[in-house]
């Protein structure tokens, strides 16, 4: 399935300031992005550990919003995995199509 990516937001530093307060800044990026070929329990354990960090993050909502807006294809963002975000995006598209066809 081809995903149409939305237009990228304006590259203003103020749009990204929330990242300064992100809990993930204290951890290696490998916790939030899977290595090639990672599957099964190992991947699920890494994702759960990353999501636990996100759960206590003061900027989880801003991070989640950004990841969904940009349709971020990789990693854990705002406590959501790649599959979590794809499911939310697909649900939104179905709702939009349903509303549009009802009009």
C-alpha cells in the first residue's frame, strides 16, 4: 500500500523545542529504532522498554502528534510503534472516507 505523506511542517526551531524535554534524550537511539532483521520477542521487548520510557515522558503528546502528522515510518514515537501509528492513520483514513461518502 502506498502511503501519501503529508506536506512537511515548516522547519521552525520552535516547532521542535518540545524535544529538549523528551525523556528519550537520556537513552541510546537503538532503544527506539529496531535493527535490521529484529523480530519476535526480542523486538517486542525492546518496543515495550521504549514505550515504558515514553509513558513517563512530559512531552509524549507533542511527540505523538508530530509522529502522526509526519507519518513517521520508523521507531517508537510518543509511545507508539510503527504498527500502532499505521493503525491510527488507517482508522483516520477510513473515518474520512466514510464521512466524505456520506456527504
